[in-house]
């Protein structure tokens, strides 16, 4: 088929240049420059496809690189343009010609190799646990990195609770996708995921041999690395459970799309079994826990709302928490500027995008006690932004709050009757 | 790289900072079109000022260097109006996006030209106020662009187009001089130059600060959706409603092709896809008036043969009914890769006949024509779907467009109700204006811009601009 | 010279040429083309032309070589009730037009001050709106298109007959409130409204302050009124101010809105009054003073500005619009006092427009007075497009103060 030869570029064809995507694009909002807008980038991608612009054109590269990949534009597009598909193909073509930038190669290399990743995580945890990350966080570039690390701190030292019991009918077996950043810095979210799923009737199994999902590589245009990681994950997860549960929106988006990435029936089938943790919890109700009296703001991650089109489920999960007063602030649906390794490669644009979100949180009345979002990059980015602005507001994953609600109900308590 | 004079590029960079002067091919290319990509033209340079002082400095520089320029908002216009060519500098005003003040007592706002239309209403909402003109692109388009085009929208049926809402303007003329037109109350303060400037399609200067009227958000709003077995029945109900003296806040019609496109998009609004036409009627005002008018309108709709009438009262349900209408244009991308959008206006009483003619033209040229339009004021938007790669098809589309336009003009209408003439409808101007009137328009333009440097070669075909010039003042 | 003019005009127009009471040659063209021809003749011969309507608003006293009156342009070209638009020649008296429209259950929602026999052209050229501007907006909102004879004899058409139209530059706006400086309006396409089923009028009487606050409360309550206007004691020949509220709509709607207006007015008692009579009488009252001005003041400042206007211009009849703003004053005053008022109000961004006055005051103060920096040269250039050699006697800016 002709469309196959055109790859993702064909997905750009429905664009009629109406401009409705402009207000949904965080980088366009930050610069007002058409070249930083989805519509402008589509023109660039089309020119690239037709050979009117060369893959090594620096301006082309600059403006496509500056895309966060949040796919907020897809949600605003009445014509159904497959912006993300187009971008993948364009980045793949550019990477094939000019290669990845050195900084990107370095960062992605760490994620792809266990022997680099382990010491990096160990060092990071040391900075976090000694409180040095909190001490050094701030608005400077380095301060922001420490802020990101500090944002991964669990909200309280965790006592070892009794393993919970199901309080809902049995619903099947799920395999927990551990990921790289989640596994290294957000193991408390994994624990909360495991406990809340068990309460809601799921059986959670561990799968050995799983690796980083490769989403970061894929977004950067390194499809080969992404495919290599994906193949290892397919091998590890195939036939292990009814569902693969993911609590990182970015990983979830890639894993749901495994079929597209690898093109094999196994990958296709496995992709269809991937669920965000909030989808599984919402399907079970979820069970209502004890009261958590907090003012909370929810910020939907781009890869959950745009890439996975999951909107209501996180809200359903938070609705099951008595006492929680939940709001979505103006601009909550906009990208925070984290976007995988984007923050590391384009710190200026990333911060410009984040600033609007932090300003909205700072202006919120009453001030929130916690900001909730379901993706590690967003948790770190927003957390660091709040730290840089000296706002003492913690960030947390929605399942952490549900977990806290179940704890408040006494269900993890050793003395609790079952 | 651009063919721009390096010295000019340096001078522009000195004004706005080099980062905001776009000279690389890839960057300039992203400015090649507005919302009507059938017209494309890559500017010599795009320069993005961030303040009033920068805009003035740019205009003065270009005046000194005798370089033509085009001001641009968000580029959502539908007339090919904000396009610049290889000899012309493009000035996007998107960075000029500050709301300078809202006075809730006087119900006025002062804004920069790059403020996005919907943002102003959001900012005014806490005061119970809103900005009434609501072009379908309101989430993206700028009010500076609205001023240039005298933008309309569904709700201008009751509240009037942009011109009825702009009370004062601070403008920089193409020679770099400044003028303040109008006053906060709305009295013109001299000849009505605000009224003349609004809708001048960027050919009279740049509005630096815009003072607009804000309207109170109505106490009650009701949206009705009626579906009909024929387009004629739907348009006849429109006549009955208007003749009764009811002025709906909006009265919008979508035909079957359009409904199907919308329903296939993410903005699916639950419109019945088997209907020949659906009519959206919005009534607003006091609770009692809306109740009473709803009953009357429901009667008119039923009498005209509406198959079903749905009524949305909650903000969410209303928004969903509207969503389909507002995103209809973009949703056309699902029917075909390219689209000719027309904007003719006909007297309301001529709607049924003109729509029959459009259907007939579509059949004769074997084209898919989807109609979505402001029925209350007779403002038609026939969308002709095609694929630009098919040359024979393109020729048919062109001929069909012309025939439709001629039919609208013959019915006593106008060639454009809200999109503006721009580059797209210039060839139709002689259909509705005689050479003397066209020459006078050119002469008025020269009163603002003697060197014809602002948005050159738009609106009036150049040949009419040479026919008559005023004699010097005695 | 007057002999020559009469001869030349006579050759062109035959019977339509007469002499005005001052002995000036006077022509009453019957068509747009004739109007353009008369002006073309004047342009070629360097005559100065005074434009007159039906002579009930602006005094017919400007010095000129030739008078062009629009009394011959008195035909209603078409009324399209389904489209709510009429094409009307500019000399048509409002009363005649209203009667014709009533037959089609429509009306032109303008209630300007002055005589009911004012010509439509006079209302358009001076942009004198009455109290109904509260709902229906200024005069410019009622005009969809115009045909204009320029001072050098061209016929220029702008706008059209449809309610929504952005084809070409909006030259019609220049004619509305252009005080004849941009040519003679020969014909206009005006926007009509369906005649409401019911109209209710209510009046409250008292001092300005309480009435103004009641009016503000009615505005804030978003009462669906077509008129909310304050009339000064001299307008009604009584000792008190009046608050005039008029509602139009269905029987039930008008009744319920009037009740809401009463509630909003609180302690100020709104009493039913006979429909429209007060408005018409008030409009005519503005003919009693020789000078009329309007000031573009925002609603909140109206009581202040009213005090200031009386202080500067002298006692007069006043009408205040608490919804849309704007103040009209009519009385006896001088060029110097108008200039002084303009100077004071300019600082508050309030323009003062001279709507009607004897020639010496018009000539001295100008309809607009001195225009702001940047606007004056622009306005002069635009005017030169329509009157390149200064044929039309239209003192827009007045003599330098």
C-alpha cells in the first residue's frame, strides 16, 4: 500500500491548516511562533517528506526537536490528524541522517543499560535520602535537577504494613510493569499500586526480565533502541497475566502501542492487554476507603489524556476518596514541559512551559495541599517547579492517595479485622 | 535563507532581538498560509515584536526603507489575507498578548492585538462579563485579527460583529505616525475612523491597543437542536422565527454532509446523521424571556416540519451541541484533503432557493458540497471538498465556486459576510461594486497608506486603483 | 454668479431649480445620479454647496453659492419585511417611512431628537440617536449600506442590503455622523426590526441622584428594556428629573420585565405611562434650544458630566443614557463655552460633538472641534477623497480656537 511507504507522514494528510491546535500547544503558547506550533511543524514535516527541506536542515531540526510530543494538539484537532505518528516518522528520518544529539545519546544510554542505570539510581537515592536534594533545590538549572529528585520523595516514611486483603470480587491477574525511573525512584508508587489493586480484587504478579519501555528512545527518534527494548519486554511479559498494569502514563502509552512499534501479532496482543492502573481500579469501582481531608489539584499527564485517551478513570479513582476536595486548575490539561528527556535537552523552553502551570497553582485559592499526576516525569517536573518557586506543596501519584485512604480505613493495620 | 537585505535583518534584530527575526527557509515556510491553505506565499522575513514600542519601531524602519509589510494574528483567517511574499515582511503579533485592563463597571477591556479571542472572555468571566463576537476559531484567533477582518461568529446575529464592539483604537499608520481613534464610550470623536478601520484587512495600519465593549453574560441560555427531512423546511423555519421578532442569540444550520463529518470527528455532538439538515437555535436573556421564546420557537420549528427537537439547558450539554458546529470546518478534513470555503451572504428570504442552486451546482459538477452556515443572517458557508492533486477536479471546483458566488450576488447578496476579501475573493469584488466605488476604496486606503505598503495587493483588484485619484486640496 | 448657476442648473434639471429664501439657487435632485450631477457641476465651477434635508434640524444658514436639498429624494425604494431591510432615499421624512414600515409590521428602531418630519439623511449624517440606542445601538448599527454622491460628482456605493457584510472597506461608517463632509447620502439600506407585540412605558420622577441610581440598578439587573433614559426638568417642563423606561416584547414578557424593572428600582416608584408620548415630546424639546451637543461619557460619570456641562454651557435640556452612556444637551451657548467644555472633557477622554447650531457657532466651534494629534491630518486626507476641492460647506473642525 502506498500509505505504508509513507509511514507516519500519511497521518498528517487530514490537516486543513485551521489552526485550532495552536492554543493546545504549550510551545506555541510560550513563543507565539508558528514554527513552534503543531500546524507549523506539520508544514515542516510535509516539506521534509517531499524533500523540500533536508533532514539535516538545522531550523527544521530545531523546531521539531522543540516539540514536547505531548500530543495535546491531537485532542484539539477536529480533522483527526495523527500528529504523533507524523512526528515519529519525521524524527526517525532526521535521526537516520544526522544521528541523535550527543546529550540525548548520553541520557538515553543510561536508561538502556542496567550497568549505568543502577549506580545512577543509587547515587540519586542517596542525595534524596540524605535531604541534600531538598537543600540544593531551587530555580537554577542544577537546583531544578535536585528539585526533580526531591519530588520523588515519598510523602512520609512508610511503615511496613500488613499485606492487604481483597475487599472486592476476584478480577484477574495483573503483571506490574516496573519501568526504569518508576522502579528506581518511585518504588513507593509501585507499592501503593500493588496494595490498592489487591484491595480491589486483583492478583498482582512480578515479571522477571522486564526492562525500560523505550518510550524516551522512541520519542527522541531512536527507534532501533526502542524496538530492542520492546522485544525484550514482549518476551518477558507474554502469557504472564491477564493484564499488564502500568502506573507511568508515558510507559503505558508506548506499551499500548507495541503492535505499531514491532508489527508482530504477539506485540499487538500484548499491547492490547496494557492498562493504566487507574483504568483497572476504576473498572473495580474502586472500593471506597477512609477519609483523606485534603485540597487536591489533578493534572492529567499528556500521555494519559492525549496518547491513551484516558480521561475519566483517574477522576473516578480520586472520587473514591472521602474528604478529598478535587479541582482542576486552568491549564491543568496542558503539558508541564517534562516530556521525557525534553527538560534535559531544552531546559529553557521546558521551564517556560512549566512556568504557566506553576503560576496557576500559586494563584489557586484555596491553595492546594497536594498536586496529583500519574506520570514520573510530570511528578518530578511539577515538583521541581514548585520547589523552585518556593511553594511547599508536595506532588503525588493518584494511587498514592487512594493507598492513603485505604490506610486511613485501617485495612493495612495488623490489628484490622479482615 | 531569505533574500532579505542583511542590513534590514540586522536593523530588525536590533529592534526585537535576533531570536525574533525569522529568516531561515524552514521558519519562513511555516508562515506561508493562513487558515485557507489554497493560497500560499512565503514571506521575505517574519519578525515578531513583543511590545508596542517594537511594533512602532518596525513600521518606522520599514517606512524608511520603503519595504512593504503584512501584519498577522494567529493565521486563522479564511481569505488568504495575512500572506506576505518574497519582497514583503510579515509581522505576526502573537507575542502582543496582554490584556492591559478590564473595567467591570464601564464594561470595557483594553487589550493588545495578539490577545486570543476566547482568552478575553475567560478573563472577563469572573466579572460576569464576556466578549460577544465569537468566530468559530475563537479559541485560536486574535482580536487584532478580528478587528482587521471585522470578524463575526454565530452570536453576531444578536450582538453584532466586531465593529459593534470596538470603541477605541490606538493605531500606528504605515508611515509610522500614531493616532488614537474613538473613545471609551464609543462616540467616534471626529469622523467614525474606528468604524472605517475595523474591517480594513490590515491595509490601514496596525492596531496597537484595542478598547472593546464587554457584555454581561446572559442570565439564561437555551440551545435547541431541530432536525429536518429537507434543507428547505429548515430554512423556512428560520424565516418564521426572524419574522416573529424573536432575535435568537444564534441560528445555525448544518446540512447532512457536514453533520456526517462532525459526527465522525472527536467533536461528535450526537447530531442525527440521517437528517437532511439540523438547525441550532440559541436563545438567551432573562429566564422568563427565554422560557417564552423557547415555546414560540419550538412551535415554529414543529410547524416547519422538524422531526425532533432537542433542548439543552446545562452548560455541558449546550457546549456539546455547539462543539460540533464550531469545529465543523476543521472536521471537513475528514471528507477530503482540500477544501474551498465560501462565505457569501444572501437575504434570508433567498436562502431556500440559493441552497437549491448550490445543490444543483454540486450535482452538475459532481462535487461534494457541505453546508454549514449562519442561517439567521443568511451567511452561507458552502464547503467544496476536493483533492488539489487532481487538476481536472480543481478546475471544476473553481467553476462551481464562481457559479455559486454569482447566484448569491444575483439574489442580492454579498461575496463575504465575515471572512473578508483578502486575496481569495478579490476577483469577485467587481460583481458587487462598480469601478467608481472600488476606486474610492483604493483612494481611502491611500489616505491611510499613501505608499500602499501595508498588506499590498489585497481586497481591491489593483486595476481599479489606478482609475481615479482625487485632485489636490485647493 | 447666481444667475449663471441658475442657468446651468436649469439646463440640467429643469423645474427642480428654485431660489431659497435668501435668494440662493436651490436644486432638489430626484435621483442619486442627479445629485451627483449637481455636485459635479459645482465642483467644476468652484461653487460652494450647502446641503439641506427637510430643514427641521440643522438651520439652513450656511453661506454658499448653491443649495442642494434632498427633499426631492423622498422615495422608499423597497421594503423587504422577510429580510428586515428597506432601501430608502435620504430625503424621506421619518414619519413617512415609519408609516410605510408599519404596514409591514416592521420599524426602524431610531428615535432621534427633533421633528418627526426630519429626513432620514439628516439623522444619518448627524448620527443623532435617541433613547432607543439603549437596546438598538447608535445610528451606525442601523445602516447596512449607502449610496453617496461625492463633492466632485461621483456616485459611491458601500455596504449592501444584507445584515452581515465585510466586502470592501466600510465606507458607510464615514457617512454616519460625517456631518456632510464626505458627500451627500442619497440613499440608504436600513436594517429593520419586527414590530413588537407589546410596548410598556414607565416613568419615575424625582431628583437626579436617586433616579440615576435606580437606572443603574435596572441596567445591572439586565432588564430587557429598549429605553432607559434620564430626562432633565427642562425637557418635560417640570421641576423634576424623569426616568423613562420602555420595554418591548410579547405581552407576557413586557409585563414581567416591567415588574423586574420596578423591583430593581427599589424605592424609586416607576409608574405606568402612555406609550412613547413622553419620548416624542422629549425629542421635540431638544429643538427649543438653538444649540445641541452630545458628549461621549461613560454611564458612571454621567451625573458629574451633566453638572459640568451645565456649569460650562449654561442651563439646558438634557438627556442621559445610563445604559450605554452618552449625554445630550440643548440650550443657548457660545463658541467659547463649547471650546472650554471640550478642553475640560478631552482630559477625561470624552468627545463633545456639536449636533445642531446656528452657522456662526458651527463655523466657530466645528462639529467635532480640533481633532487629536494624528487624527486631524488623517481625517483631512480621507475627506479629500470625497471632497477634493472643498465644495461642501461642512465645518467639521471649526476655526482654530
